C-alpha cells in the first residue's frame, strides 16, 4: 500500500472509532458526521491507491470513488454508503429546525455501516498488489 493511502486509511480508522464512542455516548449528530468523515477518508485512500493522487474535493472523492468502485466486486455491498453518509453529514451541518437532528438509531446504523466500509477498504488495500 502506498504511504499516503495508509495515512488516509489510518485517519478513517481513527474517525470510525471516535464515531463509535460518540454514538455510545448518545451524541448522534457528531457520530453521524464522524461516520461520514471515516468513510470519506477510506474512499480517499482507495482513490489514492488506484489513481495515484488524492481528489481535491468531497465531490471529487465521491465521483472518482464511484468510478473506481464499479470495477471492484468486493465493494458491491458498501459502495453506495459514501453518498448516503454525506447526506447524514449534510443534515447535521446544514439543516435547520427539527429535521436538523439525527435520530440516535440512524446514527448508530451509520456508525456500524461506516465501520464495515472502512474495514472493507482496508481489506482490499492491504491485499492489493499496488
């Protein structure tokens, strides 16, 4: 694995662990946001490993990851979670009123899925011939 890919993956793992602690302490919004960031950094690791460079924006990571992930069957059950997780981040960061709060159960599910996403990316990259 390339050095920068490993750094992105390490950050993804740390954020996934923080998200798990936050949801356990019932901080749903923060857990959902960190779940997205964990997935984002794992996707960035995947992009860097395959493209040789990082994407410069969130949209760039989403686009390049979707392009690269379509050829990786081991991601079939998790690849759609990147845009789904971003939607949770958008709720907590940008929405107002009652709809701006992330329900704890939804945050808990997102944290679990983020952990699966990060683990799957790690499995792929750690077994990669790159």
